[in-house]
C-alpha cells in the first residue's frame, strides 16, 4: 500500500482512484504470497501521519478501508481460501466508530483461520507502536506483574502490536522508495 497517491498524480488521476487501484494490486500480491506459503504479511495501510492529508483524501481512504476489509472477508474469498486471519494493528482510538466496526468485524470473521496472518497497520507508526509497548510495560509493572530487572528486548517484543507474529524476513516498498517511513522499525532491526 505504497506510492498510490504518487502513482495517481503521475497519471493525472484522482488520488482516491490511485488508492483503490493499490488495493486491487494488494489482493493479487497477497494471493501470490499465500500460494507460496508465506504465513504472515504485514501491510502499512494507513499512517497516523496520513490524518494530516486533506479531509477528502482521509475520508476516501477510510471508505476504501471499510470496503476492502469486507471484500477480503466475504465468504469463500481470499481469507477463507488461504486460512488467513486479519489483525488490525495500530491506534484504534483514532479510528472513527463506523470504520472501527468494519475492523472489528473483519477480525471476528477471520479469527478461526490459523494458516496465515494478515496484519493491517491502521492507523500506525512505529514510534506510536514502541510508545504503546512502553506504556503497557509500565502498566504491567504498576500492577505488580513485572519486575523491572527482568525487562529486556523480549519484554518489549511481547508488548508490540506485532506480538505473536513471526520475525520480519523481508520488507518491500512497492513504490521503490528506499526509506522505512516509520514502519516496523523495531522489527526490522532484529
């Protein structure tokens, strides 16, 4: 889900149309991944920084998110076909209730699938993920469930949004951009 806006602008298309085309490409890529036996895919669907874009574009992205999640989860569609479970990773409190309902429904529909995982980072930044992990660790300490002397890298990993996901083997920027853009910064360093 990378470079859709730049792609649309290069063809003088509406940015929302570029985002829709990006989702169609994503479905094809996911099918190839799951056919090849990839057990976990994590995609950066929406950065917290994207909320700074125009209301028109943010609203279009939210509408695309709702429709895309339901398309992925339709009975007999890709998620069932490949036994894939959807997990929404990110700052759920920033999502409007109508979009959050679709996120929750997608997770509920696919929760029994056990062959593969599709992590959808939405809305997400690595800085927010690491901050959230640290806050969770502090709460565990305050509740008496954690000795500060035992905190190590594994403790942090257990509190990240991506907990219970396999390590990152490969990070691909489909747009060709060569920066990480605040995506999986902790995970790609390991």
